[in-house]
C-alpha cells in the first residue's frame, strides 16, 4: 500500500492486550485515540487479550465498548488492524462495524519513498516449534469454522482456558523464543524493504540485520507492549515522520 502524499505522521502500536481487568490500559488507549496527531494509526496485533468471535462485541460488553472507541477513532482518521496471536479471530463484521481497515500479515507500505514491512511478529518466532504447530492449527479454516460454530459462552470459557494455559506455559519456560534474524532478513529481502516493524515479543528494541545487496542497512524495530495497571507501567507508540522514527511514551 502507498500512503497518501499529504500524510505527515504515522503511528504504530501493538500488544495492548485490552481486557476488562486492566482499566488503566483501556483508558490510556482511549486518551491516545482522542489526542494523537497521527494521520494514520496502525495496530499490529494483540489489541485484545482474547477474541472469541465478533458476536462477543454486543451492546454493553467490554468488547462492544472497545468497538465504540475504535469507531470514533476511525471516523477521524484511518485506523488499520493486523491480527495477532490473541485476536486472530477478529472478523470482517467487527472491522466493518467499526470502520477499521483490515491488513494482511505481513504488509508492505510506502512512506516518503521508502518501503516498510509490518507484521505482528509471531510467525517469525520459528524456534518455538510448539507454538508454530498451534498457530498452524488455529489459523486453519476448519478449526475456526468449528470454533465459531460453538455457543458464545462456551467459546468464552475456551478462550479463558487457552489464555490461562498460555500464561502458565510462559511462566514455565526458561527460554522465550525471539524473532529469528535470518527469517526477518528473508522477509525484508522478499519485500524489497529495509525496515521491519513488529510486536509480539514484548521486547521493545532496535535490531540491525546486516545489509542488503545494495549495501543498505536492514533492521527490525520491536514495538512495546502496553501494561498500565501493574507496578511497572509501560506503554509506547512508535511514530514515523519524514524526519525518522521516535518512541512516544503513553500514560
């Protein structure tokens, strides 16, 4: 995709893991949406802690409230959404209702004459074999059709169980797989881009990946997660302007 020539400010964020039990994070997100100077907002996955189907966003629900915030934001400026490992079931009904624009993973876009690559990042954590098997299973059309055919209360219970199992697994692991540098380089070379922006790992940092055939530096920029309800609050937006990238703290 090519951004409109009049755009001057683009914001990238991911891994907010919005949930009813963390109201401070939701309120910070709401304030951000109201006051950002961005011409376009790119949400790169895991906006929600869990998503069990678009019908969960009924009136009066937490998901429905989040949908209202997104609808108001999308009426002011384009808001793009790329699915993560927690909210891969966000569907066209929710996006159409809110006015949020769907993005495939990965996505290439052009800004100020440069090509950039966007991803949630989980597909590049190739060393986590167990997760990659799970990802392949739940991203299949058959699995999703079977899951979404179940009653909403059953899906909500299954979503809670999967979330708890994932949390327990993370606590047990002594090593947490990161994005594979060679896989990231391969994606950049195929996309003819020099910078990959992604989330998922909750390890905000800038990584150098060598150079391409023309000697241009390749890099991957990792977004921050948001968690404003704990003892060590953190939240950040990556902002892109003609002058370059900057990290903007959110409170």
